[in-house]
C-alpha cells in the first residue's frame, strides 16, 4: 500500500503539466470535473495519463484499470485544490513574477544567456509543446513551492525554535574556548542581541551566518543532536539561556526562543512527504467535496487510456 501511494503521489507533480496546455489541444474538450473555480477536461486528463505513462506502466501491473484511473484523476483533483488554496494564502499563480519564471527556466536550460530558439528547443525536447506552455508549467511549480513555504499545518506535537552559538575548540584549547563562551554569555545576559553575536562569534557554518538559527524541532527530534546538546535542550525553558555546554565540537550557548503547535515546510516535496502535510491536503480535498466544490460530470473509467499506457491495453 505504501509503495502504491508513493507512485501515485509521484504523478501529482506531473499533473501540473496537464493543466498548462501541452501538445494535446484542450479546447472544446468536455469537462470531467469542476474544482472550485477551475476544471479538468477530458483532454487534460488524457495528457496527464500520457505524461505519466512510464510511471503507470512500471508500477500498475496487476492493478485494476478503473480503480487506477480514478486514483489518477483524484491526483489531478488534488492538484487543483492546492492551486485554489494557494490563491487564498496570497501564493497564487498571479503572485509569480515573470523574472522568477525566466530565472528557473534559464537554470533548467543550462545556458548563461539562452535565446528564444533555445527556449523553443528545450520546450519541444521536454514535451511542453510551446514556450508559453513551458512558462505556465514553471509558474505553477513556483506556486506550489510558495504555497508550501507559507503553509503552517496544525500539529498535536509542539515544536521548539532552537538557536545556538558555537565556540569551537578546534583551533584553540578547551580552556580558551570555554573562556570565550563565558564572555559571549555575559554579553547576552546584559541584553545584547543573540543573532548578532552568533554572526560574530559562532563557528557553526550552517547556523552562524543565520543568527544561530537551527530551525524547529520536536522534543523527540532532540535525539538527533549529540547527547550533551540534547540533554541541555531538555532542561531549558523558553527564553532561557544555557550555560556553556561542552560537546566534541566545542562549547555551545543554547536558547529556545518559542514554541508552536504547527509544522512548516521548506519545499513542496517536504509538504507532500510529511504525514501531517499530506493529511492536511487530503482534508482540504474532503472539505471541498463536503461543500460541493468538486463536481464530477464524467466517470474516469469512461476516458480511455492513451496508447502509451500499455499495462492496461488488454482491460
């Protein structure tokens, strides 16, 4: 069941393509489903099946054709719900700038100053059809990413925002590193800004330049830190500064600044990989169904698989 869910989810991102135009014309195509203010046409669904044909052929052997077809249509519905919800968070397609779109395309094309002919060749090679369809696809990818970064999903497990300043003992003796840590701690106790001191003194290349910010963690995730660091975290109250904590890396000054009962995400992939994030998106789909915002007009099984989907040609 887990593997089945994973390959269906893999189809979700490719579902964006079907809504962006492509080599199959969607004008005059009958509507299968309306989702809020958008719709899924038969041509879009056929495009989606065609674009996902390799994934379907590799993973759907032995499965029922009609059940699989409906599950794939459900992935397109999920995609439409996400785009509808993106707009509500101010992360809709209209918020994506032309410059952002061009920058992402240029990175994909792999040339410093690509010409329009380069864009056309890349669009054709990657089955976008036209440059305009490619730009629409990229804009939706950026919409997905923006939505994931703005979304906070409620969680029953609290998370804590962790910061630290590391005074390394790699290039100085432990006694000198401890003395430096005590000096920084004294400055913090007089009210100096933690983030500024972290940028000045922390030897941690990952968090130092970011003001000592380690990110958000649950208490269960503390186990991922070295034991001395994790033990210190479990003794701290929110807003409290730790005394210098000795680890193999040197001496740390640790602070928990706040807590929350929510989960945030850095990327769309993180959102969809997270059980909480996935459950939240699924709950939104159910909410749309409950409020009659998803209207099915044609059953998925009435849409034939394209020839590229060979695994179901005998069903």
